[in-house]
């Protein structure tokens, strides 16, 4: 390649622990492949936290990513005891990389209980919503709450990405894995959106599967899956499960994709006990680099590297510790050299897929993605902190609300109706959901303020959730035991 050829600028974050060794290996291999890449090296993670920046991500790093739009990153340590949030999650969220792609593919020469089963699946995990948005509150000193926020827009983006990704890799089936049988609004939104959008992809077979059965099926018969689209928390768990099926974290690459920015990184962390020892397997980061090359449409270089990796693994002469154990292990640097030496060779039993450019789905940027003509207020849930028992509290709240047009229907505790008593045996905590309904919504706000004022004269309310009706549908679930 001529040195004048225009190079693609990529932000490179070496990371913590084993990060720099993995990144050096990936950089060396990518450069040897002839890919026209220029690196802009910046930092994030442990040293930044230690300098007192709570995000672990300095402004220079943010500026670099704004400029380059593509990142290859080593793992970042999340310190325990200082630094507020994971710098990894901060980077993913700051740049709205809403789709986390995690391929799980059997590799030659990497013996596992599943060897020979031809596992070749991809998990497409929603990456910015769900419980992982990390919106948590202590409602009382003894009761914590984490909000599971899922939007129709977020679901539409991840589902479309799942189908587009399937097309780009010539895959035939997409499963959507949710817990919609229990969480009908949040997880159910992904299922409903998936079923709507699947109609636009008639060339791809689509199925819904409950996430717990999906985990069970992944252990029992992983070769049945092609692409699995799922929510953030489900995806986090099943993608680690997936990497264990093919030999462990040393082999698991990932891409965090958004409309503006893409961040490529290993699934594994900084494995500090191996840092600087030249013994780790760099393949998870190297294969993340291969995904990056395909993202940059450098398909020839990506295939050159992938073929050389498959050949090296199949030949089995020079392999790292996690494949062959300490006695026979090659160093990280020798394994890297061996892959480069094997450029141009192909494994006899493994093929590189035919890849097409991934078309990132276009979703309207308007914050309102669903509109309704007909909606109304029908009541309110007032969360009260109290050490009273259910009956005593229920009678007191009923007394307080007498004369207002809010009528107490039920009090629940951790999702189970406890007042009026249904005979359930509930081990109550000091957070009570008092559910009121209104006959009509006239003057709703003013009456609600009066209700809260009356409650606060005798009890401590800590949270209010307005109850609405969207068209004919209630916008809230009932407590267990509530009619
Ligand atoms: P880890 O760093 O992923 O390491 C866990 C174990 O996985 C290692 O002890 C090792 O197993 C194996 N392993 C990981 N990478 C390997 C590689 N390249 N080659 C060979 N074996 C490898 O998980 P952790 O110890 O829980 O986390 C350490 C730090 O990393 C934490 O601060 C965590 O927050 C952070 N982290 C960062 C990311 C990220 O940057 N995206 C992701 C996860 C964790 P053996 O001990 O069996 O050899």
C-alpha cells in the first residue's frame, strides 16, 4: 500500500491490566494485514480514576471519539471504592452505542465439551436501556429500587439492528429472547416490537423465546441458534454463557454499535493477575479488531486475519496458555507473530463467512416515538414508608382519603396485595404501595396534591406514580392477588 493512501483514523484505548498486551497484539496484526489505519492513542480507566476524574474518561478521549467515530479499546478496570461508574459503560452510553454484538463461534483446536457441534451464533444485546441504565433509588433505608426503563424506540433500534446484522452475515433465523411472560410492559415491549418489525424481513425466520428457556436451550442445543436479540441484562448473562461454550472469555470479541460511533472491545476484563506476564490470549481483542475492519469495509484484511487465526488454531503449533495449559504455552507475543506468519493460509475445516456491509437502521430521532389520541388519569399509586402492619396502615389511609375523590383500592407490599387482606402470607417490608382510583379526572392535579398533603400529615410518602389509561388499556400492572 502506498504511504500516501488515505488512512482511517481510529481511537485506540490500551486500557488496564492485560489491556495493553492485547491491544499491542491486535495493532501489530492489523498493521501487518495492510489495513489503512492510523491510531490516535488516548486513555481511560484506572489511571484516570486515580487522578481524581470520577468518570474515568477524560475530555481528550471524548474529543478523539467525536472526531474518529471508531474505537478499539482494551478492557478498563472498574475500581472498587473510588470512581463512580464503570468507564466502559460511560463510553458506551456517552456515544449511544445501543447495540452490543457478541459472536459465539466454535473455533478449531479449542477443545470444549461442545467441540464438533458447530456453534455459530450472535447475540445482539440492547446496550443502553433496561436495568443497566443504573437508575437506582433507596426508597427507604431498607428497600432499594432500580428502574427498568425500556422504550419503544430503543426496542425498534435493537430489533432492526438484529435483522440487519443477520442479513449482513447471511444468517437465516432471528430469535427474540425476553421475559415478557412476567414483565409484560418492559420485556413485552421488545417482544411486541420484534413481532411488528419481523414482518419487514420476510427473508428471515423469526421466533420468540422466553429468556430462561433460551439459556437452557443454549446449554442443551446451542447449534440451533443463529441470531438472538435481547434486552441489556438478559444479553449480558447469556453472552457470558455463550463465551463459555466456545472456550472462555479469552475468545469472545464484541462490537458496540451506534448510529454515530462504534466501539470494539473484548468481552473480558483487565484480568489484573496476568498483567505484564506475556501469557494471555489476545484473540478476543484481535477478533474485535477484525469486526472493526469489517465495520470500516476493509473486508479483505479482515478475512486475511480471520483465516490466519483459524489456521493457527487448527495447526496447534503455537498456542496461548488458556488453550494448551502452562507447560506447552506460547507467549502472547509469539502467538501474535505466528498469526502474522500464517497470513495467506486457510484452515482446512473452518471457513470465514461471506460478509456484506451492515446497514445501520435509521430510526426517527424525535423523542416521541408513539402517540395516542386518547389517554386519561384513572388513579395514583402512593408509596408510603411505614413500620405499621398492613391492616393498621390500610385503615389509617382509608380514613385519611375519606371525602377526597381518590378511593383506596388496595395496598400491596413487594407486588403482593396485603390490604384488604386476602389471606396471603406476605413478609412485609416498610414500603407500601397504596393504590387509589378516581371516578373522573376532573381537577386531577389539584385533588392529588390535596391527597398527598393529607397523607403526609400522618405518614411519610416517598414516591408517587400516576395511573393512566392509554386508549382502553391500563398503563400499569396489578399486584399479585389484586382483582
Ligand atoms: P476478567 O478480567 O474478564 O478475568 C476473569 C478471568 O477470565 C481471568 O482470571 C482469566 O481466567 C480469564 N481471562 C480473561 N481474559 C483473558 C485472556 N485474554 N486470556 C486468558 N484468560 C482470560 O474478569 P474480572 O477479573 O472479574 O475483572 C477484572 C476487571 O476488569 C474488573 O475491574 C472489571 O470491572 C473489569 N472488566 C472490564 C470489562 C471491559 O472493559 N469491557 C469487562 C469485564 C470486566 P483464569 O483465571 O481461569 O485464567
